[in-house]
């Protein structure tokens, strides 16, 4: 096995929560050996443009241009175009900044020219000098739909327009059955020394990736090298509405609840010291439990968790 810094890592990621750990990994390892498979269930078409929030959040974070206070969008952004769009009577509930719009125009232009989402994602990350490969989970559209007491809502309508107020009754990944993993996704899982499931929402960030036919099976095949970092600490989500959604769907907002969702394809489950009382119950699911501080507020905390993950050996899970 190569030394920790030379390991090939493949990460499964949503947006803001995942990006904290990804930044840590990017800074402590050779970023050229990092491949990130990103959720595209959050993608939405607005103003005729294809918006891929999680791909952009990951790319902007690793490029060092993200608005780190919000976790999405570009630092120092202006919103002149959005104001003009609102002046034309267009919806302005999704805050698209002027510079961010250039990304969406470029991506939409590439798709209109017959290129794939993977090619657009690669063009954007290369232009922003991000050294890691960033792959969408699929080139096929798989919008995450929230069935709620207000009817069926696109995930961004639920999250941003309705501020997670509707009560969630179910989650669907529309079109997943006939979608294919994007080029390189299955190979990136097969060829990695470690696969890291980032601390992202298990239902609406990692869930859509697992719903793409072939991905969950590939993870199961390589279970011995799959490590997951739990996104719930002390019963609360590290980021976003996971805890509330889990409760509304009748699941427990606890590390153990997430562990149950991942047990078939994960060998090491990383939990925060706050949840160590759940260790035995998680181990009983057949995973090795590793306790590490997973709350990442500072750059030092992001790097520390990344280093600790790289030093875990798959063999210790067997
Ligand atoms: N999140 C918000 O809460 N409000 C917004 O207006 C918003 C705009 C936005 C624009 C571009 C982009 O890439 C992301 C944006 N996000 C916004 C974040 C995004 O909705 C979610 O955080 C992710 O989809 C969940 O990972």
C-alpha cells in the first residue's frame, strides 16, 4: 500500500458539508490523486440555464473562490443580472450571482453544443485550476423530487424557495432507473485505494449517487476500502436539513440511523466523540467504528480529519 500522501482517493460528495472535508483532503494529499463523484440531483434549470449547485460548490471551494460564509457561490459576488431578470418578471428566489452566471452560461452552452455534463464539469474545474478530477454522478438528469404536504417539489424549491418548511413525505430521484453512471465513475471506485463517503446528507446528497444503477453495487464489491464520515453529530446535521428530513421520514436523526443506511457498502464508519455511546450498536451492523472529531469549523480541523482518514488502514476494518 502506498504511503498516506500517495493514496488514490475517490470521494462521494454533496455540496457544502462535503466541501469542508474535500478542502482538507485537497491540502494534505496530492490533489491529482483525488477524484470526486458529485451529486447532481440538486441540478435545476432556471432562466434557460443548467445550474449544477453541488458541482459548482465543490469546484469553487477547491479553487479557493467560494463564498466561505455561505458555502456556495463566489466570494465578493454581485447580483446586477438577477435584479434585471426580476425586472423582467422572472423568478429571483435562487440567488445567481453575476460571476456565477458565467459558469452556468458556459455549461449550458457546452450542453447545447452537444457536450456532456462531465465535459462541462471538467472544463470548469480545469479553467479554475482545480487539480482533482470532479465527476458528476451521471450525465443523465436525475432531479431529486420531494413529495411533501404541499405536493411534489424540486429539491431546490423545497430547500431554497420554501426554506424546508413543507413536511417531507418521500424523496424520489426522477429517472434514476434508466440513468447511467458518468464516464469514469465506476472505474474511480474500483481503482481507488480508499473511497470516502463525505459528511453529506445521506438522503438527498449521497442518496441520489447511490440511486444511479451500478454505483451502490460497485461500492459493495469494494466494501473493504469504503469509509464513511457521519454527517450527524449529537442528533443534529453538521450542515443542512438532514436531521429534520430523517425525522419526517420516520428515521432516527442519529449516527446509528445513518450507519444503517450505509452498512451494506461501508467497512469503516467515522463518528464524532459526541456519539461514542452508539459505537456498539453501529459495530453490530458489521462496520468498524472509528471515533474522530468531525466538526470542521477551521482549516486546521478540516486538515486534521483528512489526515486522520488517510492514516486509517482498510485492513484494520477486516
Ligand atoms: N442556497 C440557498 O440557500 N439560497 C440560494 O439562493 C442559493 C443559490 C445558489 C446558487 C448557486 C449555487 O451553486 C448554489 C446555491 N445555493 C443556494 C446552494 C444550494 O441550493 C444548496 O446548498 C445545494 O444544492 C445543496 O448542496
